[in-house]
């Protein structure tokens, strides 16, 4: 089970840190992914972190977002800096870019 939290309303240029609590599987054995869905839009891959802590980012967030994990706490994080209105979306943690296993997401709204 995956449950994201930490979303909210933030001004452009602001920061948020999302968390994802994982349970029911060996978290440390899995690559983990953040995906997002803008209002009325498709799911969009944001970032993936592998078991060796190497990470990949969508071009749209590269240099602004950082994904990291705490295997001892079975928790995934997404540090989001310099947020833009285009980042407004519901963010989900998942097992892959297709959104497999995603649970409840968390809404991030970037607006002045």
C-alpha cells in the first residue's frame, strides 16, 4: 500500500516536500516512482529512484525536484523547489511510470 502526503497550496517559487508511506512489501527491494496528474490531464511521470539510489527526472522538473528514500522507514520523498503553476497536480507514488500500485495521492496547487 502506498499513501502520499504533504501537498498543499504554495505560491510560485515556493517549496514543498511530499512523502509516501509504503507498507505490505519489501520497500528496499523496489525502484519507486512519482507520477502526477494535472486537472483533466493524463498521468505524467515525474521521477524514479532505484534501489541503488540513482535517480531520473522528467525534463520539466529536472534541477528543481529531488527524489530520495528512507528504506529504514519505508518512505519515499519528493523535495520540490521553485514550484511553477504548471506543477499543479495530484501527485502519486507508485511502483513504476505507469502508476502501478498507486494509492491515495496528494494535491499540490501552485498559484499566486
